[in-house]
């Protein structure tokens, strides 16, 4: 037994000695065939460490996704699992994967990720937007900082007495770090949680984000003060004063010199319409130099990167290009390394015994009470309802990422020992983990899109219904970008006519995809600016005219594509919309994407409480033509009848020429006998009404054919037509028999005819296409017309 123990100790000693000898440092090995072990060299080992960290964090994120937890929870847990709390207990695992000699290398690479992440935070934090947030957000943020800070005094006394070695650090430094730890709100994590819960654009979400922005700024100032005091405490008291003076001088230099320089760079890039690579490289070098300067002063390097990010103007292409260049690599690869290195320093086993776990419970309770109570009371004082004030307190209690940065700096400066560090990391995890479920339980606006009551269509808001129903036309136009906004604007201007219909109410809904790599802070500022700047100020983009009554409202939906349809349908139901206009995205060239947006469109078609129109823009439907030509294809059925209603609205415009082409197939109609007479009667009645109402203003043509596919392609290739309007489906199957075999598999979004005209392979279709679907209420239609 003793021999085995000695053998095991000798083996560990050999591993340790071998590991330590490698600190003579070679970056890469010569390979196993030369007798080298890649695990004993810096770069191959770093590759293995990165792979293990990414795999563990992604696996945990997958399991936590149903609980709607932010990704930072999985990354922190992954680091703890890899550290001495779990897998790190295995000595051989640590010696092979995370030997002590590799720790500085891993932490250096992780610190680069942290440096650029703080640069992104500064780059995305718009100070002018924070100033516009108002006094309410400021006083709520102040209350959310002061009460936890006061609670931190008691917690500091308790921990210094209960934890051995905690009193070796000065009380002031310890209190400042503890106060920041208890009072901080993780702004980026909060934005992600609000977006996941679809609260980002609600009053609660907007107030929470504004207060968190104030909170974040105050926390960084307090943390800089804590670091300055901690840096000077080891040498002489005057050192702290010099650190603070030098830090203030650094900020003044950045404001006076660097900010005007970056303004010049951003304006130069905006004027030229492109961002030169040289400016990008110089900016990235500026991040590194700023980090070096603050580290040289004695403040942590992340402050330099953060302040440099604040100096860059937020408008124009330059800041957006920087975010796109840096974000994916930093947040997807380097930042998880930082969390993992934090987890490797976190030993949950240090929280040992009833006393230690009792301390953890006290710290968590105090942190939650201070933050939630302070925010709740001030919310009530600002006349915010009880339920919303409580939800605001829960949201402001989010810690996570920023908290971990604070704790790591505290441990690095030796203000926090191992046990205090472990307790505070666990506190950050628990408070962040509990935010989502508690907010969902306490405050979650109901969105039951399946129980809609107000089903509306174009026919219901047209002139012959105006005596019994509201005749105003309510349109929800969904847009993703400037190009789509242009085509939607042209369409809106063509369907509103005050001579026949009353006021058009237009609700522009800017759709922003929420992805793991999306910049939460940048999204928040786009929301606060109300999201659709390209609808105003540009010639040809104006909605309506002097003679037309158009009321325009703008809003933003930020969601994952799988739930985007809920936002769209919720707005349509709440605004009692008549029609939803959606852009269609399809890959036209290699490398383009669009399939994911197709899922959104199909879900809206399934759940919408009103008519839906899908727009395929080819630039043919423009307002600068002397006479716009529109073709309405009619086969039969409720969707085609709705397309005719839309064509009738366009015919009322003096500068639009509408041609209604009805296709009649030579042969038998194969529909169910019960449907034939009712559908035919509805079709004939509508066509007669169209011919009577627009006689002389719109063209009506009937075509009898055996091969409708060739006729449809001829219409699409006709350059005279800027827009072709078709129904999505629910017409006789025999009418599309020639097309069905080729297009059925690809027609789930646009229907058979719509898909043929929109994406016919090898055919040069010039016209834009609008595919119309009436809400699926066939039984109600029949009862109303019988």
C-alpha cells in the first residue's frame, strides 16, 4: 500500500517537474514523430483548452436554452465545471489540460478578449441616449446603487469577521469592491434577457435599460476608484492619489485629443461611403495602446479600452463596421476563455460547512433585497404601478458578466481571497439565473395570438362595407432595411386613395433578428431611436401626399426568428390591422441567405388575424414612371378575390393602370361539388363589381388556355408590368395542374403561382410580385354571403 502511494506521488512529481521544465517555453512542437508531446507546448495546448472550453459552454447553453437563460450563465458554469470544483479535482486532467504553467498564457489570451469586449461596450454605449433617458431612470438607478452599497457595509463587516484572512486587506478597499459587487447591474446581460422575454420595447424594458445604463457608468467609476485605492495600498497612501490624478488626466486627453480625431475619421469614412482598412487597423491598435496606458497608470487595462470606445461616434458606417469586425470573434471565442479562466480560479469547495453556506445565503439575500427593494421603492415614488416596479427591481438585480469582471479584478488585486471570491461568484450566478423565471412569473404581458377576435380583410374595409364597418385602412408594413423600405413605401403610396377610402393608418414595424452574436446594447439604442430612420428625409421615400391622409407610427420588434411572428401578429391584433405587408427573402446568388426569414413569413401566414401580402421586390414598381402598370392575376378562390380588392384600390390612383387577367382552363373543374356553386358565385359577383366600378379606368381580360404556366411566365417577363398581384392559393387544383408538379415542393411560402413568378429558375422575370392571402375564415365568408 505504501509502495503504491509513493509511486503515485513520484508520478505526480514527475508530471509537475516535466510541466515546470517546459516554462523554458516553446510555442509549438516538432510533432509526435519527433518524440514531442504537443500537450507540453504552449500553442497546441491552447488549442485544446479553447476547444474544450467552447464545447463545454455550448453544451451547457443547449441544455439551459429551454429555461431561457442568457449564454453567460452557461459560460460561467462551464468554467466552474472545468475548475477545481469539479473536473479539476482530477489531478491528471489538470496536469494534461490545464497545467499551472499554461495559466498565464490562457489568461493573457482571455484578457485580450476582455479588452476588446469592453471596447465594444464603450463603442455601443451612446452617452447622448443616456442623457435623454430622463430623471426617472436616473433616480431609479441611484436608488438601485445606494441601498445595496449601504448593505455592503454590513456584509463587509460580517465577511471580515467570519472568513479567516479577509481582514488582511484595508476596510475601504474591501468595502468598495463589495459595494460595487452588490450594486452592479450587467447592462449587456439585461438587454439579452429583456429581448428574450419580449420586454425590450415595453415601458418596463425601456426604463430598465436606461437605469441600467446609468448604473453601469456609476459602477465603472466606482470600480476605477476601488482599483486605484487597491493599487496604492501596498506601497504608500500617496500612490492612490497619483493613480486617480493620472486616470483623470487620461480621460481628459481622450476627450480633448482622441475624440475629435475619431470624429474626423468617422466623417471621412461616411463621406467616402466606405471604411478603409487602415482606419480599422489604427483603431484596433488604439484599443491596445489605451489599455496599456491605463495599466501603466495603475488602473486596469479594460478602463482604457472602455474609454476609447466611448470616444468613437455612434452614427455612420464606421462604428457599425467595427462592431461587425470584432464582435463575432471576441464574443464567440475569446470571451468564453475569460469565463473559463475565472471558473478555474473558483473553488466551490472553499464554501465548506454550514457557516460558509450560511454566509452565501446571507450574501445572496442581502444583494437581492438591496437591489430589488431600492428599485421597487423608487419606482413606486415615480408613480410606476406596483407590478411593474417589482419587475423593474427583479430586472435590475441581473449580475452576470460585468459582476465577474469586478470579482476577477478584486481577486487579482488581492482584495478578495479564495473563499470570498467563490461566495461572490455563486451570488452572481444565482441572482442572474433567477431573473428570467421570476420576471416571467411576476410580469409578462399576455400574448395569445391563437385567440384573436378581430379578423379583418381588405374587402371588409372597402367602400361597399363602409356603412357597417370601419372604412379606415390599417396597414402594418414590416421592414428589415433601406432597400425593403423603398419598395414598401411605393406600395403604400399606391393603395391609399382618399377619394374612395378614408384615412390610411400605417404602422411601420422594424424587424431586428436577435442572435447570439447580436450586439444587445446596439439593438437597444436602435429601439430607443425608434428604429426606422430611412423612412424620412430621402426623396421618394415619403409616405402619402398633401391631399392624402396618412397617419404613420413606427415601432421595433427584436426577436429570434423562431418567435418573430408572435410580435408581428400581436401588433396586428392590438392595432386591428387590415393587412400585413412582409418582404420576401430568398437566396438569389451563392452566399446570400433568406431561408430563415421564410420561416417567419410562413408562421405569420398561419397565425395572422388579417390579410397578409408578401412582397418580392425586383425594383420594377417605381414611383418615377409616368404610368405605373399593375397586373392582377385571377384564377378563383378567396385569396384571389382579396388580390382583386387590392387591385381595385390601386386602380383608384390616377397614375396607376391596372389590368385584371382572368384565367379560364379549357376542361372540367375538379373541385368538390359542394364548393363549386358558392365559390363561383362569389368570384362572379366580385368580378362584376370590379368591372362596374372601374369601367374605363382598369382593363379586364379573360384568357382561356390549356397551359397556364406559359401564360404566367409571359406576364412576368412583360416589362410593361411593374407589379404582378396574385392570390396565394385556395383555387381549383386543375387550374394549376401544369405548374403543380414542378412548384409544389417550393410553394409553401408564396403558393404555386406566386412561387413561379417570384423565383422561376432560368426565367428573366422583370416584375415585382405581391402574393396576397386572406385570413382563413372560409366558413364565416360563406355564412355572410349566403
